[in-house]
């Protein structure tokens, strides 16, 4: 009994290990990827114009498409998903079935850090984006026509001030809108 109590107290005091608890779940991913209301014309009040009117119609500035950066785990120098990577891709697979996303198309962008050569990182990012796409299609029954996989190598670092940081190694999922 004392051993069990000590284990429970110790577990409560220690920080949670990295892994599934730190990952966004399907609902969080779906919320980030759900398209905002379409931008249209907005009214703006201006000082009186030459014709005496004080209202003009202007087009709203286009917003960036909804997207989320996922730190999907891969084996070192490989496109093989880690166990945690598979869990996170599973969360993405469930998110893609959310009614708000069910008719959408998505781009899976593979990114690397700045370690290694340009060509190597480009090829690795392509293989990793395709590995996520394949996992979504094969394991989670995602429609392959809804998913584009592209590799962007080390060209769009998430943290340019720290080019070799692990935060730069990711798969960005971008909502391309309805098909």
C-alpha cells in the first residue's frame, strides 16, 4: 500500500513525459483547420468624398488559409513515422473526418531544419510529407484526392533565428478549401 501511494505521489510531482499528452487532439486540429467565414466586401467610413458620400465599399484583405504546424515524429534521417508520429497522424486523420472539413482539400507540407544540404533536405521533406499522406490514406481511409503532399525542405523555417532547432522539422497542414 505504501509503495502504491509513493508511486502516485511521485507521478503527480514529476512533469509529464513528452508524447501523446503534448499533441493536439483531433478536435484541436479540426478547429485550427476549419475555414473562417468568407471575406467579402466591407463598409468603411471615409471623410466625405467628392460626390459628398462618406461610405465606400472595399474588398476585405484576403486572409491566409487556415493551417496548423504539427511536430510529427520521424525516425532519424528517415521518413519512417515514430510511434508518437503515428498517434499524431491518427489525430489528423480523425480531424479530417470532422463535418467542417469533410469536403476540404489539404496540402501536407514537409519541412526540415537547416542541417544538411539543400537537395538532401528537399528530398527528405518530400518523403516525409508523402509518408504522412500514405498513412492517412492507408490507415485512416482518407480520400487520396483530398491530399497533396509537397516538400519544402529548409526553405521556410518556423524559427529562422534557430535554423537547426527541432521546431523547424514539421509537417504543416494547409486547408485549400472545398473541392
